[in-house]
C-alpha cells in the first residue's frame, strides 16, 4: 500500500539531519593537542549510530521506499508504451501531486510543499529515473525549474496565486531560458520585454526546447517562468553590449495571455520521448505588471541559483539510470550462457560490469555528499553542481553503453530497457548545461582560487 504524502512530508521536514552523527565541536576549534584530536576522531568514527550517505535518516528511507513502490507499480508498467507513443503521461504526473505530495519537494509546508532537503529531492529523482527518466525530466521541469524557482524568487502574492495549482498537479509548468539561437550562451537570448502603455509588459521572441512546453501535440502547458532581456526599459540601456545583455528579468506567463502560442511540439527526439518538448512563441505577449518575478533587470541571480539545484537533480537522474543499467547487466550476465558458461564468467564481461558498478558508486557518493551540504537559499555552489553533473552524466551514458554491450542483440531492443536508458541519458550531457559548459565553469571557478592556500574542500 502506498502511503499518502503528507505524513512522511512533515516528519522528514522536521527531523532533517537529526539522526546524522554530528561532527564534534572540537574539530572546528583551532589546533587542539594531537592526543585530544586522536580521541575525538576515534570517538566520531566509532559512533554506534548507523549512517548511510544515500539514505541518511529513517524518514529518507521511508521516502525512498514510498517512491520505489510507486515506481514499481505505476511508473515502470507504462514507461515503454509512452516512450514508443512519444506521449507524456499527464494523469500519472498529477498523482505525484494529489497522492504523494511530491511536486514541491523543497518548498515550505506553509505553501503546500513537502519541506524536504536536497538529499530527499535527489532520492525522488534517482528513484523515478530508475524506470522512466523521461517522466522524471518532466517532473524536474515542473517541480524544480518552475515551482522551486518561483518559491525562491517570487513574492507572496505570486506564490499564493500559482503554487496551489502547480503543487496539486492541476497545472503543469516549465521554465523558458533557451532559444533557437542561444543555449550555452544564455545571455545571448533575444526575447525582449518592453513596457506596455497603460501598465504591464509586452514580450516578443521565441523559446526553444522547453520541457512541458505543451501537454499534447497542439495544446500549451499551463504556466511558465520566462527570461527576457529588459535593457530598453526605463533607459537602462548603456550601449555597452556586455552590460546590456545582463539586464535580464523573469516573468510569469500563463497560457491564456494574448500573444502567447505553441510554436511546435518537438518530435522524433533521440531520447526523453515520453517528455514533451516544445518551441514557444511570444508576439507582443501581454504580461501584467504583477507578473514580474523579483526585481526588474534582476533575473540573472535566480537563473544562476536555479541552475545549481537543477544540475544536482539532473545528476541524481543519471545515478538512477546507471543503477538500473548495472542491475540489468548483473541479472542478464548471470542467466545468459555462451560456450557452456554464464557470460559473467568471462573477464571482458566482468570488466564492463565491475567498472560500471564502481563508476556508479563513485558518482552516487559524490552526489549525496554534495546534496547534503547544498544550501538552496544562496548561489555559490556552482563548482560542485557543475562537477557532479559533468561526472555523473558521462558516467550514465558510459554505463548504459556497456549495458547494451553486455546484453548483446537484446540490449539493442526496446523491451530490454537499456537502449532507452542510453538514449535518455544522452540528453543529460546537453540539457541544463553541456559537458563543455561545465568544463568552462569548473576551470574558471578553480582559477579563481589560485593564490589562496586551499583548493575548494
Ligand atoms: C530534451 C530537451 C529538453 C530541454 N529542456 C529545456 C527547458 O525546459 N528549458 C530551457 O530553457 N532549455 C531546455 N533545453 C535546452 C538545453 O538546456 C540546451 O539545449 C543546452 O543548454 C545547450 O544549448 P544549445 O542546444 O543551444 O547548444 P549550443 O549552446 O549551441 O551548443 C552547441 C555545442 O557548442 C558547444 N559550445 C557552446 N559554447 C561553448 C564554449 N564557450 N566552449 C566550448 N564549447 C561550447 C556546446 O557545448 C555544444 O557542444 C532542453 C533541451 C533538450 C534537448
């Protein structure tokens, strides 16, 4: 039996890290004697309290088993069918809100969210992606890119108006940053907002690759957070292109607003086929004054802050995909025989399986360690959010590739899951920042620390 969301939600929010052994205070003090250090370090490492990095408290364990059960009974049976039909399972998505209360994992309970920590958000994304990464991608775009972003950057009136419908699943939302001509170079966006006579704003431009951009082939999703350049408003333009491109603002746009339309549903994607992706068009789209989120020209900070948590949960999706691929390999290699032996007795198969398990566990450990220390209330965690996404997404495609190899011809077919996982995993090397963008960001962030005594950590 599935447990309704609310009970677990409140307990997890309240206890948070209560069960994790605390670092002794003396470890934070300056240079205590060596014998005292030895004593406290021994006491810390021999603590009787069991501790799991991946599922650190009883509440996290309850959450993991609740989502795992939902995945087994509800998500897994539909994954292949919706992938083949290139359809998003909207009814199942709504149940994540109405039955499990998981559509706002890190949103305060006062606003109807679950009040969880980032570790819990990773658990949900990992578990959903074990079965259906495309379904999880749509969940991520709604819960993290729309709801979480609005919760952190919107005012009370905006949260009270939009969050109840979004958290129940009545409305589906997304976030519009990328454009046909601007992805990695996000500040090259051309969507513009100008003031409308009589109040409010007019938005013009196109957004590309928007997850949840449509519900069906020809129907828009319900509500979006849209980034637009506002340099021409209130004489803010300086004439300096580098400065003017930073004058970005964030707006809430509902599907009913005049001038807003669905350009096209993007079909025939390599993977993530059960997640809707769309091009959206804004032609003098009328946006009311009260839908400006945060300060005018102040959209850059929300954008960067949201990218950090997005990258962490995208990495969690990669970990879930890899767990499934390792699972598929270990089962298949034990059953399949060649030359009179199970194929797991061959050294080359052992290398695929063993390296995959080791790579998966290394990424999983880095992920949960980052999630544990992540402070979602502030920006500044870019180096690790980029680094975990860089390593985990590459790991997932490599592990899925090995899984296809281990399963041979069967691995190349839909019914055996791993080819779908490979196709879905590939997107994670592109969306939310390409591998190359992470290379650039990490190197820049490390470069900034040159001259100080220590590397990060
Ligand atoms: C299925 C799907 C869902 C998506 N969902 C969303 C969404 O919900 N919202 C949203 O806003 N966006 C979304 N995106 C867009 C995604 O974030 C972008 O595709 C991604 O940021 C890359 O941008 P691009 O496709 O324009 O590629 P480009 O930026 O044009 O990059 C092309 C290549 O050039 C490389 N490159 C670019 N600049 C540099 C550089 N300085 N140094 C080295 N190499 C460089 C890139 O790494 C890449 O390999 C989605 C994309 C897909 C495919």
